[in-house]
């Protein structure tokens, strides 16, 4: 039997709870709260940066209110016009090095409310911007979030640089993308990726988003990121699994929690064959359930 849960008494309470746990619950690093938007004559509930380096706006409504979507879209317009201002906030809150990872290719809006109508979900497809609808419920003192609908959207027209200097190579040229690496892979590695892709997308709510260096699979947060190494004929998969709970195997799995790497998730798994993918299935399931 499903427990009914409840809504919060005050919208600010919801905002406070999410902001205090934004990285754990949404995969978003907190940047600013109640930020004034100048000519847009509003205040953005929460500004953040997600685990892929994408600028994020989070808007909240205590109950159901379709205006949360239109209001958030207005703030997305402000965000795209205010890149230096946002990056200054990131520098103050998260440090200069993080500013160099900001990816402006497709900013993201997260709307959190008690519920959404079917019309809200359909509207996302027409809007064509990157939006997540997230429903919340309170069970006593415990806040839960559930992804109701999500669209990857299309990148807005460029009004300046789309990606920061960190996205270019030392020689001044653009680095190869994960898509280029996949296209350059031998047929058997592409086939192995297609099977991994099928496994990940077979889980409810999992969305696929191609970043520069990896392909991300997420629910509310990333549950897996996949890099392609054609020369080594291997798929490098980062999973949201605690490495201390896994019997690590040299050449197959390792703890990267203290190692800088491209991708998100503390457990790295290297898949070279169908047998490796079969070995990884349980770890993939655990990671998806954590997201």
C-alpha cells in the first residue's frame, strides 16, 4: 500500500530542505538563494551547478501551480543573459577552478512541487528547453523527491561562448568528444556500447544526455557516466556505488573517490566484453536505484 505523504506548511521550508541537501538529492552544488534578477523583477529561488557543470535554476511551489514552469523559464532567460554574473557567483561560492568547468550549452530548470498535471508534462515537449519536473512528499520529517517528467531540450542560440576555456585543449583546439570517440571505435566496441545503452535505458525514468567527455545516464542525479576508449577497446563506466561495499577486481573495478577523473560516481567499472557487462549488471542496478 502506498503511503499518502503530505506537503510542507510553507514554501520556504521546502526550499530550505532542498538547498541543505541539494547535492545529495539533486546532484546540484548550491550557489545562491533568493537571487534578485534585476530587470526580470524577480528572485530566483535557488541557483546551482549540476554534476555535469551545467548552470541550474530550481524553483519551488508548495502545492500544484503551473506558474512554476513559466516563472522558471523567465529566469532561464535571465541566466543566459547574465553569464559573467553567474560565473562570479560560482567563483565566490565554489572557487575559480570550478568556473572553468561551467558548460553553457544547455542550462537546466528544475521545478519542485507537490504535484504536476499531465498537461505540464506534455507542455515540456512543446517548450523545447531542458526542464525536470520533480514531485516532493513529506513523510514525517523525511523529504522525498520523485522525477515526474524530464526533457533534454535543445540548446539556446549562442549569445557568447558556449563552453569555457577548460573545454579546449592545451594546443588551442577543441578536444575530441565522446561522440567522436564512439564513431572511431571498432564495430565490436560500438555494439557493446549499444547493449550497455539498452541496459541503462531499460530502467524507468533513466534519461540519456551526451556531454562533451562522457554520456550521462540519470534520473534526478547521474546514475552512470560512460566514456569510450577506442584504442584500449574499453567502455569506462562510473557508477554511483560506494566502492567500500564492493569486492574490487583489478582491471575490472576500482575506487576513484580520491582520483580525479572525467565522469561522476566513485566506482569505476571497465567493460571490454559481454561477460564484463554481465558482471556489471548488479552494480548498474544498485547505482540506478541510488539515483
